[in-house]
């Protein structure tokens, strides 16, 4: 990239941080839903319990997707570092090694 980052998604690291924050929010929401499910079961609110169980399922799926996204972003960061290191090596002046002389 050329120039400074203009949005939170201009760098892989910023995107990783955003995904990490989303994952934390999802995990917190899952914890809250668990207590709501327990309350619905205790008060015998079957439709509410079913809806909350569906919410929990959707949050679990979202958590899985966010974890996969985090791994993909990590892979991209690693590949970028690998490619930039190679580019730096290609553009840096080479140091000539002395030839072994067999006199």
C-alpha cells in the first residue's frame, strides 16, 4: 500500500483487530443468550426458548465464520510478509562472495 491508512480496513492488521473485536462481542452475546435460555426454560416460555436456541445457533455459526476469517487474515499477513521480504531481498544490492582460490 502507498500512503497512510484511511479506513480501519486499509491494513490486514486493522482488519484482524476488527474481526477479533467482533468475535469478542459474539462470545459475550452467546454468554448472555445462555442465561436467557435458562430463564425461558424455567418460566416455560417454549416459543421464546426456541427463538433463543435459534439465536444461539446463529451466534455459534457466526463465531465459526469469524474464527475462519481471523485465520485467513493471519495467512494473508504471513504471505504479505513473505512476499515483502523477498521483494526487499531482490532489490537490495548483492554482496559478491570471494571465490575460493585454488592456487
